[in-house]
């Protein structure tokens, strides 16, 4: 079935109490609107996003991910509201699905349910114990009789617990025949897309309700909603990984962003954060470690370690309080208390506690290269740019300021001075 999809993302989102447009607030690493577009593209080759508030900012952010979206600017001054939002969209196909850009938990598999009806309009509905804040949907049998916004509902209508979930499928003739007839004669002086349902019903057209899951169709209107949706998204992400065989220890304490990939026999311990485009393969990420935009293969990280962007660790162990940034480590051990930035370190090398690569001179960053089977003693400073060749020993406490040839010992220490009897003299 050919399907056009319109995503409504024009609102200010004043209840978010933020200068950032509502649809650009992030959940699990991506903007809310990103998720709506991503799922829409699984079903349609004709996706339009309606913008108004900070439209250029929203468009620019989404173009980082998608290059084939039709962005439409709503004529908000003359046609505010959800009905006004769809007026400027030219849909290619007979079936038109209208989504909201603040529903990050909606999945394409659920949206396919709209296509199973042979109706003029299909609308999503939810039964809520507390429907406050939602438009009410009056249903008779298997058809929708009426939709009424809460602001315009009478006392009896407010008792209805079936509410509008905000997603609709329209046959194209509904837009063609009824959009021009919409009126803003209501409390908010807006053009409601829900009025299309009422007009179609008066003309005897068929409107079917589709009951959907509340948690997936829940809109985000406040930062409290944002937090609740984050919890649901995190649960979904981690459950998917666990079904694929990944071990999560105390999963409710672990944060995994949507772009993360985890494969093979991997274990993620409590308190871990996996961010950005991280990829974990057959690895063990230990308690309270952070990995961001990096690849970890056949390695163990932590506890309490940090791997910053553009790092690749293969057959490597880094331990407590080790930080790695923009580095490639292959077959390396760095047990604790080290900083390895802008470095390449080859197999068999051991990094002692307190070792740091001094990669920044205040103006520019430089690279440290360490070969195979290098032993670096504790409290060593490697002042980049510097190359340590294979089979080298760096003595503890050494500051390396030049390249070290293969087979060498590098040692740099000030003479030790001992003053006998000083303790008693000092304290007496």
C-alpha cells in the first residue's frame, strides 16, 4: 500500500520551559523528532515534516541524519493548529498517515496497524484511568462517533476515558474535500485536525478506532514526560540486546544510547554508560565505566574507566581510572591511573600506573606511538610527538622527550639526596 506520512513538529512546546524546540530534546542520544522520521521512513517514500517554531534550526538538525525529507513551513499566523499544519502539505499517495514529532516511542510495526482497515479515517485511541489533558473520543460499536478537545468538552464528554492518541490515517479525499472547510471557531481559535473526523462522520463516512499501547503513543509535553519516555526507551534498548545474548548486570542502572551496537559474548556491568556510535564486541565493560563513540573488541574495560571518542581497543585491558582518547590500543595492558590520548600502542605493551601522554602544548595536539612489547614504568610522562619503538623499557618516573630506539632503556631521574637525622631535628 502506497503511504504518505506527515509529521507535525511546528509547536513551541512551552511546557518544556526551554529555549530548545521541543522536538529537539534528546532521548537516548537522539532528538525526539529523529525517532519519528526514522520509523516513518521504514513505511514511506514520501515523508513530510511540518515546522514553524525555530524551523531552520530543526531542519538543519534533521538534515544531519536524513537527506530526503520534505520540510514544510506552516502558515501559523493565518492557520494555527494541527489542521492548519497539514494544509500546506502535498501528499503523493492515497493514504496519508499523520504523526507527531514528540512521540519518540512509536514504532513502524505499530503504525502498520493503521493500514489493515478499509476506512476513510483510522484514528489511534487509548483508554486511560486518568484522561485529563487529552481530547476525548466517543465510540459506538466499531466506529468513532465524535472527537472533542478537553477545552471544548461538556461534562458528560469529560467522563469518557477513551482518548485521542493523536495519530491518524486519512484517505486523500478527506483532505481534498474537508480541509478548506475547517473553522477556527473554538476556544483556542485554532484549526483542529480532529474536526475532519466530525465533518466526515456527519457525511456518513467510516471512521475506525485503532486501540494502541499507551506507553508507545505517549506524547512528550514536559521534562517529566521526557524523563519517563527515556526510561521506557532504555528498557526497550536493553531488552533487545538481552534477547540477543548480551548480559546486563542490574540493567536499570545502565545507560545505552540508541546508536550503540553490542555483539557476541559481551557483559555490561552496573553503572556503565555506552554513548554515541559505540560498538562492543565480545567484551566486558565493568562497573561505572563510560565508552563513547569507540570500538571495543575482545577487551575488558574498567571498573571506573573512560574511553573517549575515536578510540579502538582490541585484545586490551584498561583498568581503574584509566582514560583513553582518540587512541588505538592492540593487545595492551593499562591497569590503573593513566591517561592515553592521541596514541597508537601495539601488542604486548604494558602501561604502568600514573603514565600520561602529554599530547597538548597549549596550541596543538600531537601523537604518541608505542611499539610492541614496551614496558612503561609508573609515573612516566611521554611528551608528544614521540615514538617508542619495539622492545623498550621506560624506567619509572621518566619524562620522555625524544624518540627511543628498539631494545633501549630510557631513564630520567634526579639524584636522590638523603639527610640523616633530619626527622628528629625537624620535629624537635
